[in-house]
């Protein structure tokens, strides 16, 4: 189940999801989550919730890279996965 | 030669969980895992291992993972409590919490006051930690604060160190009783006056049949209470995951002790529980457990009413939550005497002396309804009644 373009959440809505699950305040979406005090187990819990919500699979390597585990970095991963899945007949990678 | 770790009475915990043949077991306190959403959990565990297996399957430090704290506070908040990382210590369930308190907070030889009849695993843990046990005084309303003061002062006058009181105040194992909030406040006032710490063991507090809760002791005075929490009864015991919420200055002692006991908590279990809570919260699962136990308890209590009546030698009260119904013999007969007849009839229970510190409470017996198949409950009670209403047999080996 994929959302239409008009239903696509924005970065700020994604920030809210991060804030809700990780109990932090996202002041700058590019700040690595670890610098916001989110530990790695919590990051895993966040990515699990994100995968379930958007029906996607995120590359596990993303979790080990602080530059990719900012709110903006994760949101890019979500969008990449969603756009890869959009064309008819195209699967995820 | 007896070892100092020999326990009297023996704990015999593994036997509680044995099942087999045609025996209907009212003995071991197992949760009803039929209510678990296994497909959801399976999907989440798979996702967790794929995304975070290298972390979740690694050793970790003796701390409750930050990701799990909202799940803990969601549970504790329902009974008015809250906690933070500085106060939390991870356990593999409250049995480990009891050992950690006995070894990490108490000093060998000191006396711990114990609410009785008591969960036998608590008494065993404190004994193995080298503590002396003394029953906490009770009256018809449960733990009796004024008498407690007298008992503590008398024991101290006798030269004994008394700093700890153990209790299971909500849907107590084995009686099902709940201490009133007024009593809790009085108890804490005495604890402050006499500088006692209360060990609050609370596995059943959220398992009332009507969804109601009772304010936890920890909520009323978190600096006087070492709270033992567990996911075993609100999620499942197989993950072996629980927590201690302790006064901040005690938490490091408890963490060091748990580290010696097990080196590391299970990051996998902590992450799995955090993920489950993030997705679903606790509400639906708690409601499903409550409904299951309410139904089973009603089936057992109705069958007891029908089989044993209310004017015979056996008396009991319908519990309002938890796992157990506690029967007592009005004339004080030791219920061990009926155990053999019960086994012959194909039913098992736990004799009351198991819950005493020194053989007391022998006139009681504990029936657990939480894991018996619904359609077997009436048959089990019928078998039990046949054993309990037969002429009182003499104790084996007695003259």
C-alpha cells in the first residue's frame, strides 16, 4: 500500500514521527540522531517503525552510518525506497 | 551434609511447570499465551534481527535501553508511577530482581520482613543471599502498620538489623489480595519513621478483571520503594526481561550486582519489547490477558461454589485479578494431606505450607486458573472436590 503524491508526508511530518518514537526534539533534520541523544537500539526501533509504516525495507548499513541516520537522511532513504517501488512491475532492490 | 544453600522447604519450582498425562494442573502460574499476536511478533523479530542483529545479539551494559523506557513508563504510569534511566536496572525477570536486592542491597545475616503467605521464589532468593526471614505482621486488612512498627523495634532491640520489607501488594501470590491505598500510605509512613525500604514485587498489578488499578507503593514514595517490574505477565516470560526501579543512590549497587549475575541483559529482548510497544502500545494485549483471566477465574470460582459450597470446611474469596484462588480449611488441616488424593484423582495444586516461611499457612492451598484450558476447569475442580471432601487422611509417615 503506497500513498499518492498528495498524501506524501513532508520532512517536518517525518521529524514529528522521529520525535514521537525517540522522545527527542528535532531542531535541525540534518543533525545525526546520535547527537540528539538517540542510542543505536533506539535508532533500530525507529527504523523498524518506519519500515512498518511505509511498507519498505531499509538497508541495514544505513543504521551504522551516523550521517545517514539523521531525520533528513532517513527520510531520503524512505523516499528512495518508495520511488523505487512506484513504477509498475518494478520491485525493490 | 547439608549445604548452606539447601532450602527448607525446598523451592521445587521446576515441578510447578511440569504437565503430563491426564493431570489437570492448577499448580504452576503460567500466563495464557494464546492471546499473543504471534504473527506480529514474528515479523518484528525478523525485522529486528535483519536491521539490528549485530547490536541486539551482542553483549551490552547493565542498563535499561533508552528505547525501552517509554514502554516501562507506560506500564508504571497506569498505577501512578514514573521513572527515569538513572533509577532503572535491567533484570531477566523479577526473580533476578529479588536475588539482586538480596545480594546487592542487604548484608548477609540481616533480617528481611516478608509478607506471608509469600511467593516461594522470594523466600528462596533471600535465603540464598544469606538473609534471615521474618513474617511481617498482618490483620484482616493485610499488612498491619502499627504491629509492623512493634515488630521492627522488637527485632532491633534483639540486636537484629532490619531494613527491608518484601511485599506483593496487588493481587498477591498466592492469596489474590490487594492492599488498600490507605494501608499503603500507613505502611510508607512507618517505613519512613523506621528507615525501612519496601521491596514492591508487582507482576500482576495490571491484570485486574475490570481494568481498574491500585496506586503503587512506588507511586506514593519512590525513595522508599525498590520496585520490581516484569514483562513476563503483560507480554511473555520467555523473553526473560524485567526491571528494577530503585532510589537513585541504590541503582548503581543493583546494576553492579546484576552485572555479576548475568554480565549483560538481553539487548534483543529489550529491543523486541520496545519495538512491540512502539507499534501497538500495551492496551490491547493487557485487555486480552484480562479478559482471558476473568473468564477462567469465573469458571473456576463457579465450579468451586457448585462443588464445595459455602458452608463446608473450605473458604475462599473470589479474586478481582491476578492468577490465583486461595482456599483455606476452616479447621486448619494441613493441605499436604490431600495432595496424594488429588494426584490420584488427576489434579494438582500447591499446598499452603509452600508459601510459609517455616511451614505456616499449611491450612491453605493455591489454585492457579491462568493457564488451564477453559473446558478442563470444571472437570479439574470436580476432581479436586473429590479429593478435598474425602475423609482427612493422616500425614504419610505419621503414627
